[in-house]
């Protein structure tokens, strides 16, 4: 029991440092049936009122996988520490460009192991996401279009998420996400300096990072442009 609680705490703390504040409308909240909880434990009924009280773009969401399953989202106010970490992350991501991508080895939903090192000679697209991330879900149709466009070509699309295989499989029953899914990948977030979700990386045939894209409004076009350049 102690280990289980520690893992939940670690995941929660990690997401607190790494989550971007998201301003969801009342309609979004209703559709997702999410229960928003304030720091004092009170249940929030109107997100607009909190934005007025705390300030625009100052709301952060803190949650772990158990919260996701229960439809709970904890609301916290953006701190100076968060802003400092945001600056450090952006600097780290900029420094990763044109450098070797950090290696990893992960299993997909069928148990097949995927190693970045073994994908040399192919262009690799990584998408860091999780199943209750609203911006992640919003861009999935555009990511699926990329998979269709480069089908049978030398391009591999991998989705990395801290969610468990069962949680991802349940998500996929309701919504198609055609990347090869690599669950239990939370430890890779730090290797790639992930701060905002979603974040995508384009890695060339030599294992060099050629593109980093955080929540792009033109994700299809942005990734396609880099792929075509590196092909």
C-alpha cells in the first residue's frame, strides 16, 4: 500500500510540474463530466468564476491516473516556480534540436518492444500525450491524417503516454488514435524535457531531433513539412 501511494504521489507531482494550464469552457466540462476540485477540497461549479478570481491563464490542473479514472481534476494556481520551470523547459527543448534523441525502449499494447536505436534509417515521430488531455485529444484527427499519408513509407509514428495499457485500450475503444501506442512511458518525459502536453518530436533517419512542436494549431502541416524535408 505504501508503494502504491508513493507512485500516485510521484505521478501527481510530476504532472503538477509538467501540466500546462488549460482553460476549459463550461460546455467542455459538461461533456467530459469532470469534477473540478479546489485546493481547499471544495467542488467548483463554474470555471469562469475561478479565472476571474485568480487571473487569466493562471489555472493549472493537477491529476494522476486514478483521478482520470474517477473524473477528478484538482485546480491549483500557477506559481513563480511553475513559471521558472516553464522557462527552463523551453530552453532545454531548444537545445535538443539538431542533437541525438534520447534513447528509450518501450513495449506497445501487444507487448512488442520498440527501441529508438533499432529505428535508425526511418523517420520517427513521437507524440507525448495522455488520455484526459483536452489539447491532446483535439489534435488526434490531424495526427491520424499523417499516419494515413505516410502509410507504407519509411516513417514510424509512436505515441508515448504515462497511462497504463488498460487505460489506453479503453480510450481507443471510444476514439481512434492510429499511432503505435507505448503506455507506461512516464519516465521518458524527463528525458525529453516535456512540460506541455501534447508535445511532438520529429527524429531523422540518423536519430537526430529535427523538430519540436508544443500544442501546434497547425500540427499536420508542421510535422509534414519536416518529414518531407528529411525524406
